[in-house]
């Protein structure tokens, strides 16, 4: 499960070109062609990075960028502005509105990919790391192996994706709906209680005897990977 990219671009050939190259690099790609549609999509699910065109129907990219920065859920969302407006004043305005980077059309696709990687490495290192670690738990994205206290854990593919998603953002609480969209996808129509079933299976697979549970249930809100897990693990080891 690679980093999620939302392309907001009304030029279909460019969108197709970007999608092809990003998916080839392992990213999960979604796209919309209107600014107002993008705003709705961002309320449904927050991606890891946005590639945002300046000139859009419905709502301009510059206004969408401003609105993204106002919402607490998206105020730190990485944004690369794509535009034909290359004048210094336009670049300054785009960056001042909240864009993290600014690339002028026509641009080199390899350069854009490099900028995406660099921005994610700086803002969301866990989303591009091959190895995720917390306490005595280790998840390897390349080999699809999970280990705890040096022991291999046997997870099904859904439980692996669920743990991977939660470990990317320790402490953040995700609703069942958010987890369904992130792990199962928008096009799968299943009951939200399915999340509870798979969280139960995940807990059974990763919780060894007398060890703290890293999955926290937040009543009425959802689930999170407990950011205090590593400290609890150390305390448990100290007592034993």
C-alpha cells in the first residue's frame, strides 16, 4: 500500500500521464478534474499528497489550497502546485497561499516524481519507509513480514494492510469509515462492522502473552495505533 496521491487537474492527457508514472512508482492514485469536486473528495479521505493545478473549473487551485490550509484535518497536507503561470509573482502567491512546492508546465515527469519523493520524505517519512517500527514490533513492506520480539507473526493480507495504515500515523484516531476507504477502497461496499472483525483478528495475531496491545479502541470514534505503545513496552520489560 503505497502513499496516496490526489491529482487535481482538468487536462485529461496530463492526468493520465501522471497517473501512469505514479502508479508505476508504487503510488495509489486518485484524480478529479474540478476544484469543487476535489474539496468534496478531501473531506471524504485525506491523501498523503496533492498535485494541484492552479486553473480549475468550479474552484480555483489557489482558493482550494487556501481552504485546505484552513481545515485542521488538512492543514499539513503536502501540496505541489502545477501551473503554466511561471512569473515570479505567481510563484510567490502560490507558495504564500500554502503550496509546499511549485512546478511550471511543461515539466519533466522524472523531476516531478523526484519532488514528490522529496516532499514525502520531509513531511511523511513513515509513508515511504520500507520498514515501520514501534516498540518491539516491525513491519517490512517489501517482504510483507511482521515481527514482534523477534518472532514472525502470521497476518492475512487485510490485517497486514490495516496494521500498516495504522502504524503510519501513531496516535491518530481513524473512524471505521476512514479505515474502510483506506484499507478496502472506495468501491467496496461492506458494513463498517467488518472493520471490528478484522481489528479483532489483527489483535489476536500480534498480541503475544503478557504484552501490551498497541491497537487502541476509542469509543464512539474508531481505532488508533497507540503512540504510547513503545513506552508501555519498555515498562513491561522493566517489570519482568
